[in-house]
């Protein structure tokens, strides 16, 4: 079997998660996070739409992890993101992390805004 090393460019994959935290780059980080081509940053949750809209033109899809269960985004946030040209996929946080990692490994232009489980 041939194994290939995965390169993630400037963005980092999610290595793991647990109650209230995510493991990124070997470190456990608490609370909501935004992972993008600009690195990993604390995210202010649904009220922090500016950080997400700032990614317009740099990503094609934003995965939003809504915690342990899938929930709807606030309508105003979804509308603002779509008007900025950002595709939005909403799912529970574990699914969002896995999907983000797969597409990131493929070199796709993606970001992840994720609430803890």
C-alpha cells in the first residue's frame, strides 16, 4: 500500500474535539473557533458575522458546525454570507470538522466556523 502525506497549506485541520474544546495544531482550544486560510482564531459565534464575511473571495464554502446537533443559522447571517458570495453548509460540529478536513486535504478553498460539542 502506498501512503501519501497530506499537506494543508496555511490552514490547519481539526485533529480532535471534546466537550467544550477542539484540538488544532496539537493544542486544545476552548470555545467557538474559525479556521480559515488566515489560521485559527477565536470566533464570537453567530453574532460575529464580520469575521465570516471577511472571507469573501478567499473561500468557496464555509462549513458551520452548530454544536452537538444540527441547527439553523440565524436568517440574517445566512443571507449576509450568501450575498457576499460565500456558500454555506450547516451541520453538527463533528460532521463539519470531518467534512472540512477532507476538503482541506483536497486543496479546496474552505473555512470552518464551529461551536463546541
